[in-house]
């Protein structure tokens, strides 16, 4: 997700790794670009809180908040913030 590790820029914490691979909510896969998860990761926020309501609403909230958080930083930055939220049910 996001840029290849060789070209990926460090986030505010200096990390260049992808986010934690632990499941946020069972049945809610969350592929997201670095611009969508890094602002939340840098602030220590759990993405599971965004996985409520419809998948469309969840993706919209997650991305909108990521952009808002990135622009609020002292060294404001813009990045591709993309998320695909799906809900798998059986």
C-alpha cells in the first residue's frame, strides 16, 4: 500500500513501515494508502473507531480526518489519502 518502501518517505515519527497488521474489526478489511493511515497512526489513534456505519461513510470519515490531521501539523503535508472499506458477512 502506498509507495514502495524504497521511495516511501518517513512519517512524522520517522517510521517508513506499513501500519500494524492486527485486525481492527473482524470482517472489515481496510486497505488504505499511507496518506490515509499515517496521520492517525502518528496521533496514536485506533482505526477501528472509524469502522462503523456503512462502508462508504466509514471510508469518508477516515480519509477526511486523515487530511484534516495532516494539514493541522506544524509541518503540514499533503499526501494521497485513499481507503477502501468493505464489510464481509456470511
